[in-house]
């Protein structure tokens, strides 16, 4: 399978270039108000995330079940973080279809659950992080638009298409089994008896994610 892909932003800009409309580059941007930045600073302080050596956010959510790295692996990452004095802030989606809230509760003091937010409040919280580690999805793109470092875990979607290229701040991990990337919302070849953990994401280890996160942060 041909694994050479073009960044989707570049694909879209090609349409404008074709008709002579200039562009100002591939970097997306998102701007926060001073009030939103102040709210974020206060919220992060109240959550005691500043007790950590580093402010790392985790995004285990995903509208596609095939995009979600298994919570068991996220737990391994949290435990590795705790050993290094890092207490990550965990984001969750409205309605919590992935069961993130009870999962974070089961981790005790090793992780902090983000408060309920609207989209811009979530962006404000992300802006205060050193790094966001997460499944392929909107929070990762928001972090990149804010210039916050990201490590994105790609499964059925192409990392080369959806991760900003040639920018050391934004990195991704992806394995390439024979069946993918397939762009399927539910894994057609799950490792287990029920649809869920996609084969390519199960092969991503919490050890490798921790290593890449620390490299990203220069620690």
C-alpha cells in the first residue's frame, strides 16, 4: 500500500492556488481573549496541575471507536507519568461515551479530570499545557493551532494527511498493519471478540508513547 500522503491543509490550499488565490502557509491559528487566558490560568491552578513538573494533557476521546487507543494503555501511560512526578490533565467529551470520567476516578491521585467546558474553554485549558497527547481528533488540531506541542496516536486515519508536516512541535505515532490505514470508523479486524480496539492502535505501546512524549518535551 502506498504510504505517501499529502497534508490535508495543503490539499485544500491547492484549490485556492489553482485559481490564483495566495495563501499564508500551512499553520492554522486560533486566538484566545485575555479573559479566556485568565480563566484557564485560574482553572489549572485550582486543579493543582502545577504540582507536576510538566503540564501534560491526555485526550483519550474519539468520535470513532476505531480511533481510540485502549484505556488500558492510557492507564499504563498515566502510571509511567506518575513515576516521573507528572500528573496529567485528562479531557473528556460531552456525555462521556468513552467512560473517561469513571476511568479517571479509578486512577486516584495519578490524574486530574478536566472540568466541564465549552469548546473555547477547552481550547483555553489546552493553551496552558506543555504538551497534549491524544487520539486523532479535534483537541489535537486545536492544540496545534495554539502552538502547543502534540503527540497524536493515529490508527485508521493517515498521520501524514492530518498531522502538520515538518514541524518538530507536532509529532505522531502510527503502525501500518496489512489492513490499514483503512479510514473505517469501526475496526473490521479488532483484536478481541467485539469491535473496539483497532489492530493498529493495540500495537502502539504505552512505553513508546511515554518515550516519545519526553523526547517531544526535551526531557
